[in-house]
């Protein structure tokens, strides 16, 4: 072997030794079995689950697993202690089983994942702002009857088209009641795309072509992460708890007399009480886990653009936002997480 090659071999060996010295092994996990997460079937939960699992696996030396399923079934699993962690419990629309389990002490709300989830009715900014705006006077839902021709429904040209959620989603029921409460059902058709993907496709196609569109959407989401600066949320009557409660409880849209803006939704991290008792260090980490809707929307937009997995989005987040997640863990745990990347 020539001298140059021998020098390369020695350099590589030394680099390996240095890497080994800096990568501290994780301590034994507090629990013997895998930490099982609820695999709720939406993108933001998948992202948060992937972030938390990487930290728990690489930083705390634990095995992790995910069980997919419906919200109610997974919530019940956490209450029974069969599942340990659910990264998104939406406080505004939690199943009754979660409320019951929380009251009985079977589950705990570890901390607030994000407190600024939003919902509302949107139009493109180019319609309402700038010298070429076609609807500069459109600010509020009360202005919409004057602009129905701008949002003309091709299947019912005498009305505008409002893009609602797909049938069967909770937001579809709420928006249907809002159309009635605001007196808009006479001037707008209630269009329900077949799927969430179909709603996304209709919105993005209109935005790319600079066409008028009126639609409901929510955040955090990849769409708001990618297009949020190009959108304007229409004003609604300010949220008022008693009005919202009556609106929420009404089952027939025809009897709804008033509605308000959607309330800001607090989303918490939920854990099984038995798990929290067995793993106090992991529970302490989950109590400190905290993000924001814009930050998550940004991560989901990147995930959508690259067609990547939730784990890939989690790795990117951990690489670029240590100023956020570094406060959730000790410096030693943070070093192990970074080594795992």
C-alpha cells in the first residue's frame, strides 16, 4: 500500500474513533416494551408522531411503535393503557370517551402541542388587494351576496360556489349551518368535493391560474404552509361562546339563526396515566413538547412539495429547528438525537 493510501486509511480510522467518542450511547429506556403512539390519519399528527418517536428512540434509548386506526378507537386504546401517546387531541372536538377518561384520571394532557389551530373561509389575495383586484370590497362573509357572480357555480350559474369540506367531515356540517345562518344559501351553492385531495386540487388549480375561488380551510396544513401568504380569511362575527354552543348543538341548518367565527383550537399531547407513572422522564419531555401552527404548516408544505414521508419531514425539522426542540430535552439527550440524524 502506498503512503498516500495508508494516510487515507489512518485518517478514516481516526474520524471513526472521534465519531464514536462523541456519540454517547443512550441509557436504558424507562419502559421495557415499545412506546406505542396513536396513528391518527392526518398529516400533522403523523409529523408530530415522527418527531417525538425520533427523540424518544435516539435520545432516550426506547423502542417505538405506531398503531393506526380511527380517532375513537385509538383514544379508547390510550384510556385502557394499550397505547401510550397521542400527539394531537383537538380540544374543540374531542370524543366523549376522552373527556370521560380525563375526568377519571386514566389519561393526562401532558402539554399543549400548539394553541393556534385555525379554521375559516378564504379567498385569494389577488381578488381583494392590488390594482387588478376584482373584489376590493370583499372583506367579510356579509359582503358575499354582492360577489356571487364572481364565484359563479358552473353547475348552477345563478349562484356562486362555496367549496365546503367533503361530506361526512365535521367541518362540512358546520359550514352548511353557517351558510344558512349567514343567509348565503340563497346565493351560494354548497359544493362538497368527494375527498380532501379533491378539495386541495380545486384550490391549487384556481390559485395557480389566478381564478376566483371561495373555500373553507384549516391550519396547520400543507396548503396554508405553501399558499398562506396568498390567501385572505374573510371576517365573521367574533367568536362568542353562547352563540357558538347553540350553533354547534343545532342539528337542522334551517333553524340556525346565528353563527360566529370558528374558535381558536388548542391541541394537546395526551398520554396514558399508567405510562406517565412508569416513564417520568419521557412524560416530562412530552410535557415540554410545544410547536405552533405556522411552524407545522411550513413542515407539512415541505413534506408535500418533496412527496416525502413524515419521518423525512421530522428529520428536516430536527436538523433545522434545534432552537425549538432543544428546549424540550437535556443537552445530553439533544446530542444523542443529533447523532442519530
